[in-house]
C-alpha cells in the first residue's frame, strides 16, 4: 500500500474565506445608529476649552515653574472623558 505524502507549502492551494454576511434587522439597525450617534455626540474639546481648564489646573497646583504639558494633557483627558 503506498503512503500518502502531504503537499509541500509550494504545492498547497491558498485558501480564502469570506466573512459571513451580517444580517441586519430593524432592531440591530436602530442599535447601530444609536451607537454611532453617541460617538458623534461626543465632540472633541476645543483648544479654548482645554486651555481654560489647563490654566485652572495649573493655578490649583500652585503655579509651578515648567512642564505645562502636565496640565494640558490632564485637561484634555478630563474633557474627553466627560
């Protein structure tokens, strides 16, 4: 009985699989639109908003000399989380 050889990598056929089609119903479409609306509703804070909060945070820290980035990044993170 002859033995069966496995094909080498050059002889193997590449396989491509498609992702299954997503079924959309009215309920899932409504959920998707709500999720998208909530992402859109969260707007990026303006430069002025971040600057005002950064100055406020800087004043609260006692107006230390140097590293204004600390207050700026903290202000950005605070406004984006809100």
